[in-house]
């Protein structure tokens, strides 16, 4: 770099997640007096090179995101990255273009990373700065338009059940398996077919809503009416003399299904919250009764209702009367971990941060196809640009990228001394002593297997972490 060229951003607030390094071309009288292509860097327009620091895994807020996300950038996370940053910027300076396009739209398109659809490989990104995939928050529901969503066979089964207008569809999977994301895509599939769809996420409800079954039903009814924009106020037609179940059923039958005169899909997420309420069996019994009525009267109003229930906990641990349970009828779907082929495909979508098949196999053994752990790990490798050996060495550390996930898992275990002791045995190659402990650990996503005697930790990451902490 010339003596007059500086890489700095003195006005950037300390700790701001993105700093733009403006790199000016050489300035001397002879070069300034030469003719340059209009709009080129030497005509007075600096080339922008971005370096991102701070909260690397959070998307930028608008309007910064739409302006800065298309830029290629180097990730800086501490003093250990200083040399790499200087090296990358030096390489970028060597490859400054002779001129920039005049049209803004052309300039923007020239900075978009190539995709497999346009026939270019990730290696064709501008030299000097290798831009990782677009930043996308990891954790929670995967956006409907995300390129990182991997469809599994259960996605197709769920969409088929909606198209067939099944009565009850059960989506069972441990935490962070992708239940919410699959549920959202199933509901959207229904909308694309002209089917009305609403969703109830019980995670959004607060403790006040769970004080009584009547308050819960009212909150559900208000949410459904609001999503369908029917302009009906459930509280105004609620009659305490009828009882909560009768009020909610009457509301759905008269105010929703009769008005729509067509199919409706109702997605219920985080249903596990009902298992620990004193009235959970009452709610589940009502859902089961609608399924039974539909079988007895195929042309009745309940034939237009499909209820999709997403949950993690083994229901039979909480519902003792099988005749009052919706969890042993309808279409049952179990979300499985990603297969090695699906992990390889997701690696490709992240522009192949794992380079060899041997490392892919090691990665799969480490995280076991756990959807969240797979995405989180590939995101880490793609953005931090560390070697796989370094990634593998850091994976089970409390302060590293999986730390929050692992600590949360440990906290849940240590709250239950008995279950913690069972898990200590499992990580040391002992079977689960009871079916109940096995089902609880499997529903929590900690173990895999078909019977208690086959119980084993879900992945090598869990084994390493829990052996160290459950002593």
C-alpha cells in the first residue's frame, strides 16, 4: 500500500458490527492527469472493502442490511485475525477493477455472490475477499424462502396429509429438530392450494393464558379469528353457562367453519406446554372428540378441519386415558436427523466449508445429523474460515460456538437428579434402567435408540461434553 493510502473508519462507533474500509487508489499528479474510464476508481470514486467485526452471527438491521449485505467482507473476531485481514486487503488492492459500471443496477448485480443456478462456482467470487453465504440467523424457524432449508421425507408426507384433508396430523420431534419450520411450510402448502390456514404457537402465550382452560380457549379463538380477518369477537359470544369446551367448540363450528364453507388447517406448535397444565387432558380430549365426530359424520363441519400438532414430549407420559388422547389417532410423523447425503447437500449450499469427504464423515459423527447442530456448525465454518481440525477441537468447549446449546442441555439435566444419573450412565455405555427415563431422554433429544437397552448418546458431541460435566 502506498504511503497515502490508509484503511480506517474513524467515525465508526466502537463495537459497531460493520466497519467499511475505504481503499483509495494511488494519488500522484501523473496518474491524476491521465484519462480514466468514467466512473473508475481513479476518477475519484473509492472502492469499498468491508470488514465485519463484533456480533457476526446476527443479521444487520435495515436499512443497513439491504445496502451492505451485497458487499464482500472479511470477518474479524480479534487480534488473531489482524494478519489475515491485512493479507486479504492487500490482495484486494492488487485486484481493484480498472473501472466501475455506470448503471447502479449493474453495479449491484456485479457484487452478488454467484449461485449454482447461474453455472458459476463459489471459487469465482472476486479474488482477495472470499464472501461467505448471506448471513442468516441460526436457531428458531427457518424462513420460508431460505436456501438452507433441507426438506426431509416427512415434509412430503405432511403436505400429502394436508392435501388429503386428514383429521389430525402429529409432528413429533425433539427440540431444534425443525418442527416449527416444517409446520410453517405445510401451512403454506395448504394456502397455495386455496386452503385457509391458521397457526397457534403456544410459546407466545404467557402465564395468564394458562391460568384456566377458559382463558386459553379465548386466546386461541381470538388468534384464529384475527388471522382469518373475520371480524368476530369471541368474548362477545362466550356464555359461561355452557362451559369452556362447549363455548370453544361452538365458536369454531359456527363462527369459523360455517363462515369459511371450505377446508381449514389449524397448526398448533409447542403443544408440550399443555402437558404440564391441570387441564391439558381436557383440551386433548376435545380435539379427540372432533376426530371421532368426523368419523361418525363425514359430511359434518369437522370434515373441513385439519389439526396439525407439533410436539416433542412423549404424550403417554402425561395422558393416561388413551381414549381421551389425539396422539394415538390420525397421521403420525416423526422428524428424523439429517442423513449423510443431506448434510453433504447443506455443506454445498454453504459453499463447501468442509472440503473433503473424510472431514464430512467426521463432522457427521460429531453432530449425528442433528439439524440445528449441522446448520450451526456449517455456518461457523463458512463464516470464521477456520480449519476443520480447529473446529472439531473447539466444538465441545463451553465458551465456543455450541456452548449455549450444550449449557442449556446440561441445565435441564441437572434440574432432575434422577434423570441426570441415568444420562451419566448412558454416556458411559450403560442402558436406560426404565422405559420412562428412556422416553424422557429421547424426547429431549439427548439419546437415540428404539428400546431402553439400546439407548446411546445422540452424537459424539454430547458424549464428550456430558462425560466432562456429569462426573
